[in-house]
C-alpha cells in the first residue's frame, strides 16, 4: 500500500529553530565526534615499490587485476603492503563496506559486506582495534556493539545524507505527534537517533523488522524511498521521513529504459534506496548483499547495477565474466576513505569513535533487537 504520510523537519512545528539540516551535506549528526587519539604514533614505513613488495602483494593483485590497471598497481601496492603489516602489528581488524574501492575492499579488508553483515561481524571480532572503512554511522554501529574496543575511522568527515537528515529531537517530536506508534530506524542514522527508536533495520531486513512489531502502523525513517519500497511489500501502514540517499536518488527510470532499449537482454538490479520509477524498471531489487548474491547465482551476461559504483567494481573483480554497464554514481562520503588515511589511522590510532555510554546503551538496544530477530 502507499505510504500513509511523509514528514520532515518543516512539518514538526515545535522543532527548535535552527535545527533544520540540509539534505545531502556531509555533516555528521552525532554528539560525540571521532577524535584523534593522542599517543605514540608509529614511524611511517617505507612506501617504495620493491621486489619484496611486488612478491608479497602479487596474490592481492590477482584479486583486482580486472579492475585495477597494471600501471596503477605499483603506486598502490606499497601502501597496501604497509597497511597489512601494520594491522598485524597493531592487532587490528579492517571492516569495509561494499562501497569501498577495490584496493580497500579486496586488498586490505578482513571483513567486507553490507551494513547488516558488518554489524553482525563486528560482534564477533576478537581484535582490540577495529578500523572501519565506511561512513561515520557504520563506525558508530561497530562501537555500539564493541564498547570495550577501540574503533577508528580514517576520516570522521565521512558522513551520509540519510544520517544527516534527522536528529534525536526529531524522533521525539514524531513520537509526540503519533503516540504509541513504534519507530523503526534504518541503520543509516546517528547513534543519537538509534537511541530514540524501538528497533533498527537494514535494507536486507527492513520488511521483516517492520512486520516483527505486530503493529498496524509503523514510523519508518529516515529514507523515504526505502519506506515506499517497504510499504509496497507489507500491509503495515508506513509513516515515512523525508530523507534520501544523495547517491541513489540521482538515478532515473528513463536512463534504465535507454539501457534496455539498447540491449533487451540486459539485466537490471537496483537498491531499494532508489526512487520508485527506477525500481519499476529493475529485474531485481535488493540490498547490496542480496544484489551480490543475485549476481553470483544468475551470472548474467550483461548487467546494470544501480547502486554506488565501487560495488560494481568489487563484483567485477570477483566475477570478470559479467559485463557491467554502469550509470556510475559515486558516494563522496565513502570516497573520503583512502589507502593513505587508513595507513595514517593505523600509525596514529586516529580518529577514535567515542559515544556517551548512556546514549550508547539505548542505541545498542535498537541494533541488538534487530540482530536478535529470528530469520
Ligand atoms: S551511498 Fe547514500 S546511504 Fe550510503 S553512505 Fe553514501 S549517502 Fe549515505
């Protein structure tokens, strides 16, 4: 059914003046910011392209040779080698989202995946230091689930237009407006917002989470398009928020029709953060993890993958026989994470994500409630 209502900062009349946030900014809405950790920094290792580096990184190049030209490898390999040595020395583990560039996702990450996979894997990590290659809300989620561990993000300015679209105060005002209606937050929200909601969800489990509440109406925030998609899959009435992902919102149904007219055999798969006219053209809609599984199982000859472009590179590195046609939208926030600042983060133990313990306890409940849902 269509969503029942859609609200934004301007619809909450008692929202304190000056709190309205611009969509699509890189502002990170979270009280505790990541801070550089004072302490002994390790010396910068040599970043020369040597025979030893070439030998040590040859198996890694095998993984990415279809997406990184040979001429670029000698420029990246020394930093990749230094990161891999240093993470062993530091007792660190690197988590990377599917939208990270192939040289990060395939060459330095210990665990890669979508938000749900990273959230779950974060709970199993034994290492004392987690380096989160993704955006700030992901690092916060890792910290929520690993309060005793040091969680580092190589660039704390890596925000998200969805997380920036709503504050904890907005959630409280929505609760006042709709008393008794449970609130589901997409994981793409700050810890401050997670602390105010009943349960979190990802794009992999959003419908299941909404239905798990056994309520006739649910407030679903902050992504209006994911809310619309969920509403189309359930009889639960959905009240949405006016947030959007600045990357997926830019895709257009007409560009997909043009791909299909050029080659009627092409397969199109899309992420549910896309607008409805895009999803209407897709052969399959799913989270990043579901999209990857779909490609592994179907092995289409030609594929249009409607999501952030690095994911198409990461899939192509694994499945070079699939030809990717890419209307390419990069996430500027994800691209703030680079090999250079991952290395710097390991050398200086910066920037550490900290969350007020009382707020973290409430936010953790919402994430754990999602993780503990039975499949
Ligand atoms: S791709 Fe969209 S949802 Fe993901 S981090 Fe970037 S802005 Fe946020």
